[in-house]
């Protein structure tokens, strides 16, 4: 089955800096790669996703890149703000019947002002 | 107007007891899931139901029994609770099998003493 590795497990940045979180996946058939943000005590919520036919996607200060050949994808957050502090999860799936999202182990991002 | 709601939010119980968590979604989605988030924040798929039919049953002890009376509800019953069952259990739904965004409930924090 699919296995998703995520690095780093913790990341501390200064407000205004950029943050990058990287993930690798094992199943070359996976074709859907979302990123979820979980604030302390809250539910995970989708912040951005990318499908395998796209190499990069941006939404304001966040962007995701996908390298299918290397089987890795990354989340980039620019101009970080204290409210970006949270746990971020990458995930991968085949996006078809009988499959579910498989999550990485999460990255705790701390943005200090 | 909560999209995915779970009850109860907190459960504290003794080892050996049985407990249930209920989940309801009002999004009209066909697919519902249970994920377990352990103390290290790892989100692991447990079960998935599509239109009341069990689709995914990961290697979960058979003390855990999901039940879906209709496609808007997915309940989780746990027998003979063990210390290692302590975790946050998240219910989630998606539009259809393997289809895109997961909408999570608020989570149910189970503490087994």
C-alpha cells in the first residue's frame, strides 16, 4: 500500500520568512496530493491540493509542487505569519474506489513574531 | 450548520468498558471515514463506508465495529477498551469514493484510564 514520508517533523521560522515542507510517496499510481492544516485542538482542513497532471499550483501565499518522476511533492508558504503556526499534513491517494487518503506524520510549524 | 458532526467530543472511561462515537454529515456525501489520531498526531485510516457499504477496513482490532445505518451516518463502537485506544477519533466524509477533499468532524477525544 501507499506510504507517505514527511519532513521535517518540526519547523521554526521568523515571521516573514518562507517555510518548505517536503513529502515523498511510494505508490507511483497515486494521483491526488492534498495538504491539510490542523490548528491546535481543531480538525484538519484542506488548504491546497494538486493532481498528478499538474506540476505546480498556487493560492496566495501557499504553493505546492509535484515531481512525479521522483515521487515527491512540497508545500511552500511565503511571508509566514503567526497564524500559520499549526501542524501541516501531506497526503496521497489513488483517488479511486477502495482507496483512502494516506497521511504523512505531520510537520509542526511555529512562526515567531 | 455543522457539515460533519461527532458526538461526544470527549470520552473518559475505564479499561474494559465499551463506548460508541456517533457521526453525521449533512453534505450529501456518499463516503464516510474513521481516522485515528494518536498522541504523536499521526492520522491513520481505520474504515471507509460508501453508501452504507464497508469499503476499507484497515488492520484494526475487531474490538472496533463501525456501523452505517444510512449514508449520512457512520458510528464507531469499541468493545473492551484498552489503554492504547486513547486517541482522537475523527470522522470524515467525501463526495464519493476516492474523490478529493475530506471534510473532517471536530474529533472525539477518547481517554482510557
